[in-house]
């Protein structure tokens, strides 16, 4: 009986929610650089950067700081402009940062102490590792030759032991770790034949592979149209998944995107994990662009249970074709598919017809009614655009179409320096009576694996204890339509005890191991009737 009531309530809240399609707001006409790579840190600042070798940006470095790299092809002179900045979400302000070498098309992850460790780039930056520690005045620190080989268009993933793995990159069919802990790791990178097998000559189609830490400790790696389950500790492919239906490529430059769907029932003897891959470009699309032929992007999403030894793909259709879209996990477990184009592929001037409308994928909706069209932005967000969730539940969107010398005219899609916010439906004032607020614990609480802790929430309206849930999200590093390390866990909660007309408290069980949630800072949200609270930061160890 109660199950039926719950189901009805949930249906009501879902129907109600879909009446609103989100709102756009222009935050900054120009932040001076292209938001090509972005990471949220646990002080609610975004670290944003583009590249150092494309000309002068529109943001000047402070204190007469300049860089000069004679090996640069586009700009062979002293550059006193910034190519990175720190954006403060709360105050909507930013300060320039100084990167000394080229960070173009690089990758990164935040680690246990909240520091961003960024890897690779181009030219003088290709073997660099840079770190950025969250603080008021911090700036980039660079380490030379920290990588064994060039890492340009590689993917990083943060591991349960607090290290990161760096996989692939242009003409790199291998992986390595950072930091390295034994002589074998220092010696040479580990060869990964899968990257060679998925390499399309002249096109690649296997760059920025989609990598997720599976609940069994192995890595799910998807490149081009294929996927493996990889035991990185023993350098063994443990499973080869069937090719994605249709066989079209989903990795750069036929850029689709991918997410690990919310992990639930974390105390079950065998936790299940599913991956969703959406969009991309048909095989051959990249080669046709120089002839002026822009093929329709793929409208398919394929979903697979990666923990199932006999896994198969289930295909669903988005309302439109999309290439270069980002998939952003929302605090309530739904997926926002945002940015991108309908024709062509990733790369310079290789796409047309921007898709201005995001789509929300209702993770738990019924097949056939999972995609909900959202309101349109007015700004194309195509090649080198980004999207990132911030603590208050908005998704910040920036970048697109950087041109040599930051060309703002005489091109179909000029360099875009703006920053916008997309506020999903759950932020509408109509949902204020449902929106919970976390009153306990306070932000930056420390949490131990498997050790229950108490939470208290408040709602300015009728609280339905049965429709309270708790989620925990690892803020990703976003670039080239892929959010590395993006991971959302639905935590189990104890009995919800009503303590007042609008307040309640309950116990929450954090994940039991670093394999489920590698040790670092996460955003913790409470969701009530599908409407999430603002997040608080927790550190799990
Ligand atoms: C770049 O800066 C110049 C000079 O400050 C300004 O005129 C121009 O509008 C800026 N362009 C963009 C796109 O912000
Ligand atoms: C610039 O120099 C001033 C004076 O030395 C110093 O107070 C300030 O922190 C510097 N700013 C940056 C961003 O380095
Ligand atoms: C940059 O300029 C220096 C001297 O001005 C020259 O030696 C060097 O070859 C130039 N590099 C490129 C890539 O043009
Ligand atoms: C944070 O951890 C990184 C990686 O282990 C290390 O390089 C850095 O020094 C640490 N930062 C602080 C402030 O402890
Ligand atoms: C795997 O799938 C095949 C074909 O669908 C089926 O015949 C087989 O029994 C399945 N094996 C397992 C272990 O489920
Ligand atoms: C505009 O672009 C066209 C084609 O690339 C070029 O021929 C022309 O010179 C450009 N005009 C200006 C003013 O830069
Ligand atoms: C409830 O309303 C009060 C007063 O308007 C406000 O300060 C508080 O943040 C609201 N709480 C929630 C959970 O929205
Ligand atoms: C969490 O632990 C760190 C030390 O590891 C401490 O500095 C911090 O104050 C703790 N946070 C809270 C909210 O107690
Ligand atoms: C709950 O609401 C009732 C009726 O408005 C009020 O009398 C009572 O004091 C409230 N209780 C609490 C704990 O706020
Ligand atoms: C909620 O109530 C139950 C039953 O009285 C109790 O066992 C539990 O500890 C309470 N939870 C919290 C967080 O107080």
C-alpha cells in the first residue's frame, strides 16, 4: 500500500517538475579567456583555462607577469595575457592565473587534499604536471618532465589509492600513473593495445577515451565504438564488451559523451554499475568536412550494465542528433545533456547548427519518456565549450569556438569568452516549498568509509519523509565534452525522524570503500521529492 502511495507521490512530483524547463542567465559577457577546461574546487571556485599558443587573450596578467615561448607557432612574442583564471561562484568575480607552459587539450583530477593535479598539454607543456591548491592567492605550480611521454588529449582518472592514471593521448597507446611508486612505473609507460585497436588512421576517433572506475575496482574504458574492462593493477583486459550498436564512433573527434549512471544500493553484495553514452558522429563524418559535407550527428544513446558479465547495450533516441554535447550529472541523479552541434564533428570549424536546447535524461524514467527538452540558450556552445555543476545546483556553461588570435569577427562562430548559468527546473521558485536545506552536518565535514553519520534537514513546507534521499557527487574535470571522474552515489539512509513541522533527521551510511568512492572531497546533497538542496562539501577518508 505504502509503495503505491509513494509511487503516486513520486509520479506527481516528476510530472510537476517537468512543467518547467529551466532558465538561462548570462553571468559574464567576457571572462577574457575561453572556458575550454574547467574544474570545481572545494572552495567553490572554478579553475578555468584555455591555451597559451593562440594569441593574446582578453585578460591581462597582474604585476607585469609575462611568458615567452619561442617554439610557439601562432604567437612568437612575449605574452602578458592570462590563459587561466579562478572564478568565484558566489561573488561572480574572477582573478587571472599564470600558467607557464601550454595546457591545451590536457586533462586533470582533484586528489585527496583537494588539490587539482593537471597533466600534459601541447608543445612545451606536453610532459608537464601542474598543481593548483585551493586558496585565496594560490597559483599554478609546474613540474617538468613529470610524465613519461607526451599527453595531449588523454584521459585522467582518480584511483582508490589516491593516485591518478593517465590514459592515452595523441599517438600514445599506453598509460601511466601519477605519482609513480615503483621502478617499473618510472621505467616506461604500460602499453594498452586496446588504444591501438581503436585508432582510426588519419582520424583517430579514440582520443579522450571515456574512463570510469567500476565498482569491482577495474576500469571501464570506452574508445571509438568499443569498450573493455581493464584491471590496471595487473595490466590485464578482463572483459571485452560488445561493440556499441551501429558501430559509429563516440570519441574525439567524433565526440559524444558518457556518464557512469548513479550508483545505488551500495551495501548490496554485488553493486551494479551502468554507463550511458550519448551522441557522436557517424563513421566517415570527419573526412567529409573538408569537402563541405556536414553529416547529421548521432541521436542515439546507448546504455550498458558494465557489471554484467553478459552485458548488452540498450539504445534510446534523443530528441535530436548531438555531437560535442556534455553530460552533466545533476544532484538528483538525472543527466543534463547540454551544448554541442547537430552537424559535423569536433575540431576547428568542423561543426554547424549548434544545439541550443539542453535535454534532461530522467535516469529512472520509463524507456520512451526519459528525455525532457529544456529551454534554449542564445549562445552556440560547440568546439571547446564546457559545462559544470556548482554547489547551488546550477550548471555553469562557457567557451566555444576559439580561433587563432581570439578572432571575434569574420568567422561563422566567433571565439566565445562568455560565462552563462543554466538553472534546471528544480531551482524554480515554485519548488521552494519542497526544497530541503541541510542544517547538519556543516560543510567540510569529515566522513569515514562505512561509518554512519547524522544529517538534519529543514523544508519550508510539507515534508514527506519517504521521499528524502541523499546523494554524493565527485566534481569532475570537464573538457572536450567529457567529465573525467564524474561519479554520483545514492547513499542509504535510516529512518527519517520528524523533529518539527518542517525538520527531520536521519542517519546516512557513506560508501564502504575507496573503490566505490576514492578518497577526496565530494558534494553532498539531500533530495526531497526530486528537488535537491544546495550541496555541502564532505571529505571522505
Ligand atoms: C576584448 O577586449 C577589448 C579591449 O578591452 C574589447 O574591446 C573587446 O570587446 C573584448 N572582446 C571580448 C569578446 O570580450
Ligand atoms: C602583485 O604585487 C602586489 C605588490 O607586490 C602584491 O600585493 C599582489 O599580491 C601581487 N598580485 C599577484 C596576483 O601576484
Ligand atoms: C621565434 O622567433 C625567434 C627569434 O625571434 C626565432 O629564432 C624562432 O625561430 C621563432 N620561432 C618560430 C616557431 O617561428
Ligand atoms: C596535495 O597533494 C598533492 C598530491 O599528493 C601534493 O602534491 C600537494 O603537495 C598536496 N598539497 C598540500 C597543500 O598538502
Ligand atoms: C549470455 O547471453 C547469451 C545470449 O543472450 C545466453 O545464451 C547466455 O546464457 C548468457 N550467459 C549468462 C551467463 O547469462
Ligand atoms: C574574412 O575571411 C575570408 C575567408 O577566410 C578572407 O578571405 C578575408 O580576407 C577575411 N576578411 C577580413 C577582413 O579579415
Ligand atoms: C525557509 O524560509 C526562510 C525565511 O524565508 C529562509 O531563510 C530559509 O532559507 C528557508 N529554508 C529553506 C529550506 O528554503
Ligand atoms: C576535517 O579534518 C581536517 C583535518 O584532517 C580538519 O582540518 C577539519 O577542520 C575537519 N573538518 C571539520 C568540519 O571538522
Ligand atoms: C507545528 O505547527 C503547529 C500548527 O501551526 C504549531 O502549533 C506547532 O507549534 C508547530 N510545531 C513546531 C515544532 O514547530
Ligand atoms: C530515529 O528514530 C529511531 C527510532 O526511534 C532511532 O533508532 C534512530 O536512532 C533515530 N535516528 C536519528 C538520526 O536520530
